[in-house]
């Protein structure tokens, strides 16, 4: 036998068409007592809380344009509302609601080769990241399959972007420009940490850092997690902004990034009110 949520609409439709209730119940093999119970049914406190949590999950999902998966929604609910809610339970609620994170576009980005010997990672054993500036370049594809490149200078301690620059070519000048911008803002890092890309091992970058008395630290080749915080920022930027749009020109990219990161960070927006007294799971 199907549940009340399925059968009651069928009964109501037949009654609206003028059929007698006794004949409808007989045809559906629904006892009169069961029908009466359904009419007077009220959800339990646990069911109300469960439905409220599912509504909250749907609200976060919608507010973030369907980008968030169950792990990020669960983390949002734990961080913002101090709920003891598990990733698995949020996955269950999303399954009930028939929603899932959008599959993101992925590109085969250009490859680069650097044959220089590995340079030292000077920040790997630091207890604090005060005085460290990290930098990296990420790739953004236009609709005509051309590439543009975004370089960023990032404060890993305070988790914010200090400067960025977008260009048609990935050069030492691009890599240096964001460092200079950060320095002009008054930043005085002890270290600049980057990968071993040819842009960052160039004489231009090295001479610029030396002129300001800044030591250069390098990620190990093939170990992007050595520069995890700025890598994470670029991933978040693409996930929440770049992959959601199509860009015809570098001007489109610059406008989107400038609008999406006015303070150097991306802050999710939540357009909902959390239901009262949610059940902990």
C-alpha cells in the first residue's frame, strides 16, 4: 500500500470528480479507519525537525546556485548554526530532495616544463605564516578556447588576496606584477612562496625579491599542496565564479573577477532563516 502522501491526492481528485468516498476507498482497497487516521494525521516533532533540516539544506544549495555538495553544506550548517550534523545525514537529506552538486567543467590546461633543480621550501616548518606571501598563476579559458592567466598574491595567515592581475600571456612580468602591487599596498613579507614554474624562477622575480630583501621559498615539484591556501582560493574562485559563466574576452573575465572578489575573498550568501530547534544528527 502506498503512503498517505501518495494516496490522499488521488482520493481528493476522485472526490472532486463527484465519486463517492466509499467507492473510491473500496477501489483503492483503503480501510475507512485508515483514511480517517490519514485525515487527522499530524507530523511528529522529529518529522517536523527532519523536514526543517531538509528545507535548510535546500536553501543553502539554492542560495549558492547548486554549487555546494553535501560536505560543504554540512560544514556550513556546522559552522554557522553550530549543528552536530554529519556529512552523511546531509547527503541523505539532499537525496530525499533530489538535489546534488553540479558537475563542474574541467579543462585540459596548457602544460609547462621547468628543468631547474629543486629550490628550498623555507616556510614548510614555520609554526606561523605571519610574514609570508604566497603567489600563483591559474588558467581561465575563453569561449574561443584561448587562455588567459590570473596571477594572485595571497596572505595565507589572514586568508585574503592582496592583489591580482589577468593577462593574455603567462610571463615573468605577470608573476612579478602582483608582488609589486602587494608591496605598494604596504605589505612587507619576509618570504614569498611560489611553485617552481619558469615565471617564478626567472631573473625578474628573483631580482625583484632580492631588491626588497625578501627570501624566496618554493613548493616541491609536483606538490601543489605546499602552496595549498592559494591553490584553494583559485579552486574556489573557479568553482563559484568562473565555471558558472562563459567568457568571450579578457574584459569579461576582469569584470567578473573584480565583481566576485571585491575584498579579495569569496563570501557565500545565504538567503534563508534557519528553522528553530533542529534535531542533531
